[in-house]
């Protein structure tokens, strides 16, 4: 499924935190695991019957926002071992209502074709900065799988249903972990298995952020509409840093026309 089609699906159901399918990683781990930022702002025709989206979303790896990229303890900050560390973190932002036809996210590269032999043993997660948003639908993992029978289905794993503990690098960060056995079928798909079938393979994997400033919760009582995440974890492998900021050149890459 092309990214435009996936994003259109997300735009049509953003208010209920459902999701786009995604693309991702190489079979057998031949490609380096990485997270590439993206944003989606829908046009009037893409978002019908609702209005077009707004330019209120941001996704980017920013220096100084995250934990040490080398995996070290933040207690070492300011010493020669870490003073050159970029401390990149992935900012995900939606500065407006959840119902706005827009979203931010990151596409996980390097996982396409990965085998989910036992969904209960396949773990995903990240560390997120305390005070940021952690809702049922954002930030969430969207995973599209191909089942042994050849069907393709999309599931999602929300933040606030994950197992959460203090992050080892810094107590002001929270570590989130979920198995794919907890993944929920994407609303809007035809009837599909209630859980990811064993021995499915990953077609695509994204982190999606589409809950806005009207979605306050326990972690985010004021509705800040953003999260900073780091140490993205996919079945034993970490993404500790990255590059890229979206949107990059609105006037060049986007317009408000259909």
C-alpha cells in the first residue's frame, strides 16, 4: 500500500486513534534499523467529509532533546565521555485538536519481512520524557502484517496500555514496553483476526502521533499535544538516534489545494 493511501486512511479515522499502515525493515536484519520522520496534513478531498488538515504537526530528531545516543547514563553529562554526545530525541507534536486531519510520526526502516513467530514474545517500545503525552492512541505503534494465509492486516499498540517503568538512563523518562500479543485490530478494516496470528511477517511498522491538545490524560493532564521519545525498541534492537525534521519546506512540498 502506498504511503499516500495509508495516510488517507489515518486521516479518515484520526479522531479515534486508528492508523495508517506502514513500511519497514529488511528481511533478516540486513538493513540498519532506523526511524525516519514524516508528517501528514490532508487536503479537503483527502479528508472529506471533514475539513482539510492544518499545519500543526511536527516530527523530528532534535539535538539536546533526548537521552545520550551512546546509551550511557545521563549522570555522566558534562564529562569528556558524553560532552560531545548529541542527545538526539524524536519530537512528535500535534498543536491542535485530535479531530484535525493531520498527524506526525516516524517510519521504522529495517524490519520488513521480520517473522513474528510468537506475538507474545515480540516486544516493542520506547522511552518517553516525563510530562509528555502518553494516550491510548499516541504515540502508538502501527504494524501491518502478512499472515501465513497471505492476508494483510493492520494492528496498533497504544502507549497507555504498555508496561511502564522508570527509564534506566534517567528517572525523568519512562520506559514503555508492549508485546504484539496486546496489539488491537485497526478500526475500519474488514473483519480480521482479533490478534496477530503466529508466524506472521511484518509488512510495515510506524510510530504515529495524532492525539492533540484536547486529549489530556494521567501523563498529560494539561493536554500538551506532544511527546519526546528515544531508545525506540523493536524486538531486541534499539534506535537511539536519527536525523531529519518534518515538515521540511512546506511551501515547496505542500499546498492547500486538492
